[in-house]
């Protein structure tokens, strides 16, 4: 889906990552939070990889939706969090948007961003396939909504809770085993069917983007609030 068809507000932004480029929206993600913690989601088993030694490789990131259908991102993410997390999110408006492309990180600012429909972060990656209709780049739009009450995952959903005060510790590692993360006093894994203890959890798009700018010292905890 064309990125600018969904988020036309960015058509007026004079930034090299957006201007005069063909951008395809490939996904929507939400990294919910409350006053005490951030919440992440593990990828579904059909998307897991496997190491040579037979260990499951599991993506960890935001609550994610493919972008092949939604023109109302907030409504779609709200519906997903209600159904899969049994939670009621509150999306908030901001006047800045974080943009990550490769090693480049910028903050886009403007009053025209002050709408809850505008994502809080854009993660831009190279196109995966060739072909005549190949876009210049792919975009995942990320939101940081607030939760009303603790989430309760549906059968196939795995939620990881990380206390706000420990976010930097969580982001320091390139990966965690399910056992090592579950043993941390600041982390909880909530699932009816959690991954095996030896499963390796690796950041994917939304979380990887946050991790990148956090490690570079360009993102603070209050930036996500």
C-alpha cells in the first residue's frame, strides 16, 4: 500500500527520506505502555526461524499488523489490541515524529503532526524484491499508545512486559533467551503457550529501530511517553 495514501500529512515534509520517493507501507506496529512498563509482542510461530542446532529464533517487537488493508491505522491497531491483548489503548497526539533509515535518525517536528492518527516513529528499510513496481523503500509506522489496565493475551499471543526503569538494560543485548529474560526481576512473559526456555528472542523492526537510536544516545525514556 502506498505510504502517502495512508499518511498524506508526510507529503509536505521536506526530508530526503520522504521527498520525491516511492514508499510502500508494509506494516503497522504498536508498542504499548503504562506508567510502570512497556509491552512487546513475540512473533507468531509460523514466522519463527530455527538455528542450525535446532533452537527456535523468535522475533520480539511491537504488536504488529500487515499494511495490506488498513486506511485507518489507529482503528485497526485498537481492534487488534482489543482482540489479541484484551486491552483498551489510548492513542495520543504529538508534534514530533522519529524517523529511522539505516544509520540515519532524525526528528520531524510540526504542528501538523499533532493528531493521534499520525505515527510516532517511521522505520524505513530497503525494498526486498526487484521488479517493475518496486518502491524506493519500505515503511513501518509505529505508535506508542497508553494502556488502560494490564493486557491479557489471547491463546496465540505472547506479551513481554518490561519495567520502564529497566528499558535500557533490556535494549543493551542483541538477543535474549526466553529463560534469561524470564528470570529478570523487571521482565514478565505472559502467554498460554510460551516459547521454549532455550528459544532465542531477537528484536525486529519496531523494537530494532528503538534499540538503534537508544544505543546511539539519541532517544530518551521521556521521548516515548
